[in-house]
C-alpha cells in the first residue's frame, strides 16, 4: 500500500507545501552548472547549451533540447561563427528563443532547426549582457546597463529605454533587475537595483521607488500575478514588500552565506531562493523551509507552483490544495477523508464502510466533489484511482448526482497520465492543463512529432483529428527523401484517403519547400478548396495552371486575386500573353483590375493591336469625368486628341472606317464651336449640334439659323422642330407664324399649335389648326375648343353637319355663339 501523500508535506506557518517527483531519474548525464538552461512552460521541453568557459562568451556545437524526462528531442547545430549565445528562453508557442551577444535573436519555430532571425540594432561596441523572458516577449540588458524590450517576436516591436536610463542611472551600475511583464492593464516595466535604491523603468517613465533598503540587491523577483516584490539584499536578508515599496510584509535573514543563484515565487504564497546546494522557501512569516541538493538547480515558475530541475531529477514544488489537505491530512475528519477511509474498509470487507457513509450522509455530495478535485491534483495514479473510486462509491448512495464533473475528471486524468509518461515527459498539472487547453496540448505534441499520442488524445476528447493527419503528412514529406514522388504520394494518400474531404494545401506546400514540385502539384490536384489551391500554385510559379483553376472555379474574386498577383510578378508582355484567349480572365481584367490601373488596359490593347479599343480609350480619357472645354488650351488639347485618334484609326484599315468618320465629324463640330463662339461672343463649347442650333436661334435671326442648320448638317424636320420650340419658349410668336407660313412645313403644324398652347398663347395656336391638314374634323374641333375658339369650332361642326358637337359648343358659348349655332341648326333644318 502506498504511503499517505501527507507524509511528504512540509508546513510553513499554517500552509502545507510539497515537492513531488515528476521524473525521479533523468535520461541524461548533464551538469547544469556548465550549461545555459531554459525550461519551457509546463516543463514540456528543456533547452541546454554548453557553457565551457563559465561567464562571458559561450561556445559549443549543439543546442540540445530534451523532454521533461531528460530524453533528447533534437540537437540544433551551432557554429562558433554564428555568434556567442547569451541567453535561451521559450515563448508561449513553445518556440525556442536564442539571444546572441551581438543583439541578433533567433526564434526556432520547431525542432527541425527552422528559425527566423532579427537584430536589436545595437550601436558599435554595445553587446547584450543578459536577457529575461515572458510569454510573448523579452527584455535584454546591454553592456552599458541600458534595456531594450521586444514586445512581439512576430511583429518585432522593440522599445528602447536607453535615453531614460542614461539620464536616471548616470554614475550608477545595475546590481540586479527583474522583469514585470505586461498583464491586463499593467504596462511593461523593469525593476532595477542600483547602489542607491530601487527604480522602476517603464516604457516612457522612470520612477525612484524611494526604497533605500533595496540598494545593491543580489536578486529581485515578482510573482506572475500579484502586488508583491521579493528582494535578496546585500546583507542576505529576504524582504517581501508591496509593489509600491511602501510596506515591508516580511523580513527573513538567511543562514546560508552563499550568493543565491535564482529567486522565484511559488504562485503568490512563498518565495524560493536557490543557492549552490540548497533551496530555501520563505513565506509571509519568519519561518522557512530548506531542501538540499547535490548540484545546481534551475527554478521554472508556473501559475500553481515551481518546477525544480537538478542534474538528476525534475520535481514540482507547490502549495497543497485545500481539497488535498482536508482529504489526506493525518487525523482529518473531513467528509472527503471519511469517504476515502470507506474505500479502505471496503477493501477489508469491513462493515465500517457503510458506517462511514452513514456518518457523512448529509455531506456526501460535498465529500465526492472534494475527492474528485483531490484526485485531479495528484500525480500518483494509485491515489487518483482510490480518490475517484471513493467518489464513485459515494455516488452509489446518492439518488440524484450530476456525473459530468466525475467523467470530465476521469478523461482529463487519462490524458495527463499519458503525457506524463517518460516517453513524452510533459508533467502538466491539472490547473496547468485547464489553462493550456486540449487544443494547445495537441499542438505541443505535434511539435514533438508525437502524432499517435496526439491522435489518441484528440479522438478521446472528441476533437478534430484532421490537423494531426495533415501535420503527420507534412513530416512524412519532409523526411522521406528516399521515396519517389509517386511512392510518397501513394503512401500519404493511403493514410489520408479515409479522411476526405481533407485540405492538402499544407502538405503540398511542405513538398514544395522540400523542392519536390511534382508531388506538390499532385497533392494540390486533390485539394478541394480552390482558395487554398490557387495561391500556392502561384507561389510555386505554376502561373498558367493557377489561372486555369481560378477560371474553372467560377469565383470572380479568386480570379481577380490571381490576376493581381500575376500582374505584380510578371512583365507586361508575359502577363498579357498568359491571359490572352481566356475570355473570363480578360473580362475580370477589364471590368475590375483596369478600374485601378487604367493605363494597364491601354497597354493590353496596344499589345494585342486592337486599334479601335485604343481609340475608344483615348476618347474616354478626353470626354470622360466631365472633362469640359473652358479655355483655349482645352480646345487645342481636344483637337490634338482627335487628330491623334484619327491617325490611329487610319492604321486600322477597313474595320475602323466607320469610327474614323465619327472622329472627323467631331473635329468638324469642334471647328464650328470655335467659329460660333467667336462670331456670337458666347460659349458654344461642350454642346451638341442641336444644342448649338438652339443657341443660334436664341442669339440671331432665322436667316443665320438657317445657315447654321446647313453647317451643322441638321435635317429639315429637326430644324423646324427646334424653331418651333425655341421661338415659342421666347414668346416670338409673330416671327414663328411668319416662319411657319413661309413654306410648307415638313413636320406639319401640330407642333406649332402645341408649343403655343404650352406657353399659353391661344390666339396664335388657333391660327395653326386650319393648317393641320392631316387631322380629321373632330380633332380640329377639339383643338379649337382647347384654345377657346368656339366660333371656328362651330364652323367645323356645321361643315360636317355634326349636331352633337354643335350642342357641346352651344353649352359652352356666349349669346353670340348660341345665336350662331341656332342659325346653323336652322340652316341644317334641325330643331332647337
């Protein structure tokens, strides 16, 4: 029977702490004191680089990356010519950060050696002295005690604090410093200890904290979340103060005379100080705990504890949770402890098992929940099973109980136990797992190429498994250099075929990056999503195939994307050649792309020798966008344009003759516009031939208008219409009548009548009714009635012997009209 977990607990004031072995024996033979070491979040990986010369320049041949159990994950070759490594770190994406003394920084995105590099841009003579990291950035200390912050590795955002530091810390040197990373509404800052005290350096300000006791501290540490700061002073005193340095909460004098190597917080509860052979734990009181080691140690803080790495083992120091404490504490009578004891009694076949349930029957549900939470906090599978069994035993005596928490705890513990195995070496706690999330855990496993385990976890937790197969396929492509393209394609597709439809764009890209274009295209031909397929084809220089795919897909936006990409990367000649004879591509090119690049369409027509389209573009440019003639320069420009278009059309042969005639007509009209503008001292530009005629009718006599009609080549019908409209509008009715009777009208006389009526001239309107020979008598009568010429209307009705119309006229007329109508009736022999 396993010993009670509480036997390994240590008490600090009224709080229990414990160190649990994650891996009792590491699979390496390394000396931490001779290496730069960086422990990744959750102890998933450990990076190590040999520091054979102690401090200063760092040289070596490989950056070694190990799992949490000490198994080698990869070796990254390192040449001395690359530079001196100052610090190693990790970000929250599990990317290895390598900082060089020159200011160059490499970010390794995987364990195959792929990296991106950027420089801090240091001045000549400046070097990086040390660096400290947080989840998404880092702060480096330079050789001149200035600080540079990198707040994003992707965007490479750097904040230089040199000017502020120079002004504030003049004549002083940095003894120790700590990083206070940005969090929620908290800005990035650095706490610096100098000979005179503590200063907080922000992105824009420097504040003297006025804390003289913090002068020349050996170490400064801050918890991840909290309002405290711990200081290891020059007289070997550990101070815990508030973040504003106004209150000292705890003061502890260390009995270890050595210089501390590292100081970290365990959550917000205690401070761990690592010496050469000892770890001292200090809480809020004067009490402390001591743990002794045979080698140097590295502390890696997490939100719920601290990983302790030594030469031969990995451990996790943490506060004992409330659920665990009340369940396992010796002599505990808590319901959960009684419920756990019931399992022991049950194994002995003792009736006390049922008695225990009876004792806690009022708190049975609470006892079950506490046992479940305690099981989640345990590393030992034996105690996990006993605690879950206790909860299950209690469940049999409860009528209504929601089993979701129990089932979820069982599932999570199965996943945690799987990744804690030495073959994987990820010693996640339950709390860390909840913060990390299953999706992120699977990503880490894939980075480690633990594909089968990632698949099992995803399948067990009912998560998508397609990304796992895609990652496997990419790795297969990368490391199968000995397979032919056809064999590699068959192997991968055999595995992925049951997963269809599955996106293969990433697999194709991996193949292309390995220089295997043929198999890359084979994968792309099986990619169901054109939006992923086409951009990669363009990247692979398969431009024509990309265009064919985009056209066949029928997506105008995708086709436009292809055209833009090709237009940017190809010469004009190659671009026009590749889209030629592709009607869909040409249609999108003209309608959309050329809206942004008008000259591109001109180049296309020129390249394709489309004279008519070129001429059309020239005319659109001249006449479009309300491009009006206002000055003589505008006249000259338009004339030049029209002459140019005319010469261009002359090269087009027979097909362009009709367009050429139209351009010549426009040139002739421009000449007349200029002539009339000078002759009449009025603006005739920007008008059509008909509008010019109207203006002449308004400004000059009918004789000059007749001359203008011939020059403007306006037909007689249109000319007579315009005369009627313009003269009526200007109330030149006498002149209009004289014009109307001067010769036979080609449009009849109804227009003259209607124009007079339109402007209220009934007397003149009546004059035109008798001339409307194409109308019947009834239409003429109605026209007379409209203009109130009842006498003429009566005459028309009398001529046709229409008694009905005579009656209408009689009703509307005065006594004279009535008498006239009566006479017509008598003449016709009718009755009144």
